[in-house]
C-alpha cells in the first residue's frame, strides 16, 4: 500500500486541485458570511461537487447535508476540514472509511496525530492552508 504524504509544494497542491472532483466540506456553516460557507460556494462555483457535512442541517448551498463523514456514501476526492485542530482526530478516523485522496485541514488547522494516521493509510494530507486561496492563486 502506498504511504500518503504531507503536501506542501504548490505543484502538488495544483495536481490535487486539478484531479479532484468531489469535495466533502466538513463543518461547513449554513451562514453565508462564514468562511466555510464562502469556501464551499467558491468550490461549487468552480465546478466541484460539494458535499456539505454538518450535524443538524438538511441543506446547504442547495446540496443534501450529511451529519458526519460516516454518513457520506462516497466516493470523495478531498475532505476539506473546518474544525478546530483539537477536534480533527475523530474526523480523521471517519475519513479512513471514505479513503479520500486528500484530507485538507484549512488555514489555522493542524493535527500531526491525524496526519500520521491518514498518511499511514495512504491518504495525502494538507495542513494549515486555505483551499480557496490556493485554488485562486494556482488555477485562477
């Protein structure tokens, strides 16, 4: 089995963004003024299939919302995480079942334990970067 990597190089980020189609956005807010909502809307506007993941919601951005990653039927290319660093590890365990190509922790979010678990399972990890900013910068 291939070992995943912690991705930091722009060239690798660009490959992830150009080869991925389905993004589960974990912790997306139903409120349009929140960063998580803005990022999900941006990704949807750029042609990605966005799967909102958040408890106690039924629809965000016109998409069916799943209460947890365990409820997402799959497949998923990227799990984009909007949760505080100390809340990431349980979601990393959930992501193992989905086997996304990439587990992406947004700007300000890092969890080394989660990264070690995921890379050992062959899943690439991005930490502390905004997927929207990287997409805008690298793919315009």
